[in-house]
C-alpha cells in the first residue's frame, strides 16, 4: 500500500484511492478492491503501470492483479423504484445554457467534467458527488449540466437543484410553520437526484448541518444521487460537524481548477464566437490576461457584445472595456467611488450570472429581481448614489428603491452569508476599499 502510495500524487491518492484496499495476495493473484465501478475504471485506466511495478517491487515477482469494485452491485434492486412518469417534471429552474456541450474541458477541470457525466449517466452509484473549487470555475455550470442531461436522457427521473441558501431558508420556514415533515418528504421522498450548491455557507450552522447530514444519509442509503458543491474541500469546511465532513469525503470528491492561459484563450475565443464576435488573437489575449477566472472572461465578452450590438467591434474599445471590467479604470475621487452605470451593471452581471442587458430590461424573474435589489442597496450604501439616481439606473420609482434597500439591509443584518459574499465580491470587482465599507 505504502509503495503504491509513493508512486501516486497526493492529490490523486486522496481523491481516488480513499476506498482502495488490498483484499488478498497469493502467489498467482493479487486482489485489490475499491468503492465502486467508476473508481475502478478510472484508476485501472490510469495507474496500471504503477500497480504492476508495485507488485514486482514488493513481491519480487510479476503476479497478475485484479481490481474488484465493492459496495454497489449493479444487480442490487433499488429500494425505491422511481415513480412512473411520462414527461420530465421540472422541480426547480435550471440554466438551459449550462450543458456538457457548452463546457470547455481541459486538464484543469476534466476530473470534474468526467465525474459529472458519470453521475448524469448513472445517478445513485457514487454518493455523494462532491465538487469543489474557486469562484467562477464552472461548478454551478456542471450541476446544471447534470440536470439538463438527465432531463433529456432520463425524463422519468426527478431532479432538483437548489442553493444551500435555499435549503437553509426553506428549512427555517418549515421549522417556523411546523412543517418540517413536509420539507423532508419533498426532499427525501420525491427525488432521484438532489443537488445542493455552495454548501460552504452552512459553516457554523449546526441545525442546518444536522438536517443536511440526515438528508445525505437518506440519499446514500436509498441509492439516490446527491451532488454537492463548495468553494473548498470538506476538511477545509472548518465549522462543519466532523460526521458531516467524513460523509462528504466518502463518495467521489473532485476539484475544478483554474485553467491555464492556453485554455483560457480557447474559452475566450469560443465565447466570443458564440456571441457573434470573431475577435482577433491579440484582443483575446488581452481579455485573458486581465481575467483570473472564467466568469470574468465571460463578463468581459458579454460587455463587449453589449456595447457593440450590431456594430463592428472597435479594437481600441476592447482595451477600454477590459480595463473597465477588470476594475482598473474606476476612478476614486476624493474618497468617493465614482462608478458609472455600465460598469456597475457589468459587475452585477458577472456576480449574479445574468447579462447587463437583462438587468436593464423590465423582465422580472426571481434571479433578476434579486440582482436588482442587491444592486440598488449597493449603489446606495457604497456608491453614495441618491434614491433618485438609483431609481433612474434601475427604472424604478422612489418607493421601490427604498423598499429594496431596506430588504437587503435586513438580510445582511440577520446574517445572510450569501448576500454578504455577493457584496464583498462587488466591492472587490469595483475596487472599493473595504475598510471604508466593511459590512
Ligand atoms: P462557480 O459555480 O464555480 O463559481 P460557474 O459555474 O457559475 O462557476 O461559472 C461562471 C461562468 O463561467 C458561467 O457563466 C459558466 O458558464 C462559465 N464557465 C465556467 N467554466 C466553464 C467552462 N469550462 N466552459 C464554459 N463555460 C464555463
Ligand atoms: Mg456557483
């Protein structure tokens, strides 16, 4: 075991070998075992050489080996047979654009991509599927891709995507109303696949973590799929219950990394083309060098498209936009942050994953209303705008602006972690000094 471990990088070992065991060793066969079929395929494709070498080093002989997958047997009947359905049932909103086809794969994220595809094809086999990595690197995209794939290919399965914030809020409401039994029924008994995004916000929330722990167990016991995302590894979730951390480590854990420059280049190029703007390599390079994640690349390209609708792309304009979006050009005048509407809407668009034009339009979806409300609050509190100016930016009357500001202020006050995080991200993008505006 130790000899094998020394041949494999720590990262890979932690990720793929946590269930690895030496089952038996005889003169003519060595038997290893791993947690499931997918892990077996993955490691046998990539580490055959290391297995052969290790056996030779340890035993001095060339003994053939075999890897068994344990835990889930294909033939084992599911305890809950999926309900019979004809059409896909939409239990939550999915982003239709976030598909496996629109996801650019490279060495930095292929484990995440491979894992997500495997989950979409064989839900329930690998539990939990835990995807982690920094902001803007495609976690939410992959979760939605799983949902879109399942809706397309297994329309009889019930899939739900929710943010951890929604899980928490729904649970709190249920507790208040004495309807926790219904809450559990809805989540545990009606779903084949449950996906919960950004679970890091549940740090230090003991009660919610307990509910998550039991939910996890329920899905695992019933071989229904549970998928979770976080911006860090389970062990880095410092204020998580140890029992929950160890449950999270028990399935398939996969990291999405930041792309290398070349891949960023390809991603930028693909986005530009998709937006009908075949940009030259020099412009693409400029965009890529100013971006530290994929979300920023998308933000810059959205903005270029927003500014150049129907017009030819003006090159000098591109440099200006890149500087604006990456925040370099925002002036700081006598300690006041002067931020123009376009710059601000673009920053909002990046963080809330909508387009600036959508924020500007009248369309009301929950996501857009939330974006606008936080935008109004931010403009009031950190950009020193008057209610009238904000009303003009967002096309709302005075009382709606006041209402939005109050509402967001209240959710910050009661400790809504997601809103706080979004505000901090806005401050970062707009380069607003935090000591002046700590929330
Ligand atoms: P995260 O949830 O990790 O913060 P998102 O999934 O929200 O990141 O990704 C941010 C934006 O970047 C989204 O618009 C998403 O479509 C895009 N994106 C991220 N990674 C990729 C990728 N590999 N290929 C295509 N688009 C990507
Ligand atoms: Mg996300």
